C-alpha cells in the first residue's frame, strides 16, 4: 500500500494519505522526489504481544530509517499488573477443580481433554471426567 504523510516542523502531522488521493490532491508533487513537507509512510500492523505485555491502543507516527511509520509501544507489565491479571484469571476459573498455568494463564483441567478428534466432550465437575456429547438423533 502506497502512503504519504505531511511533515510539519520536521514531525509527522495528521494521518497518512493513500497514494492515489495524494496525487489527486497534489498533482504537481513528484512522489519520487518529495518536498521536505511530505514523506513516504509505512503502515506497520499491530504486533502480537505475550500475555504479560501491554501494547498501546494506537500507534504513533515516527521517523524510522529515513521514512515515517507506525510505532507500537510495547512494555512488560509491572509486578502489580501481572499479579492483578493472574488473580482475575484465577477468580474466573470455569470449574473449581481446574488450575491456572501462571506462565500462560491457560486453564488446566485435572484430566486432559480426550484426544479423539471425531468427538466432542463436556467437563463434568461432579465426576471429574470428560463426558462425550452425543448429538441428538432425528
């Protein structure tokens, strides 16, 4: 995707402009030789983060290697944020018998889900077992 952005006082200003729209709005500007008040823009998709990282809701537009691009701010959770998240996940376990893997915040049943991929199962908390779901017959 071809994008351009306006530069004001050396900094990206407002939002990127699609290439076709840019050429319509500024027909006299050569996109291969942009004036100082415009720059090429690169859209960077929102990256995946780990369970204990926080990412900004929106990117900022910053100069990177001579062009402007999206920059996503990612940081590790503080110890307090991590403890709060773990506590919320533990408090919302689907069943009392299940545990929480605190490395990935996944719920862990006492018995692994059956490996038979052709069937479906529900957890029975009373019997502590997986029970096959039998589809209704017509």
